[in-house]
């Protein structure tokens, strides 16, 4: 909501500056309108790029989860230990 308000106010300010500058000096109006278009493009491209990056990461994470395969019920309840226990180490010695 705050960014929408900021966008609207900056747009109105830029349009007012263009109107004032075009009455004074047409070249200034071209520069100000060019800056306004650049600001609008940046404000719309950056969120889209960030959203695309997040979506690609989310899809990669889901592909990774699918590649792991299903987990059996025994593994889900009591997973096997990764390291040997002390009793196993004593037996092997």
C-alpha cells in the first residue's frame, strides 16, 4: 500500500514537473519524462525479477525433494543413526 502511494505521488510530481518544464523549456520536459519512464520501469522490473528468482528457487527445491524419493514409515518414526553407537564400536574392537 505504501509503495502504491509513493508511486502515485512520484508520478503526479513528475507529471507536474513535465508540464512546468514544457512551458519553460521543451528539452527539460524530455529529460524529466525520460527519467520518469526510467523510474517506472525500474519499479516494475525489480519486483518481477525478484519474484522470478524466488520461483526458480522454489521449483529447484521441489525437484530436489522429488529426487530424494519416498521415505518409509520406519525411517519416518525412528531413523537409522548415521554414526555407530558405542556398543557397536566396542564389539568391532
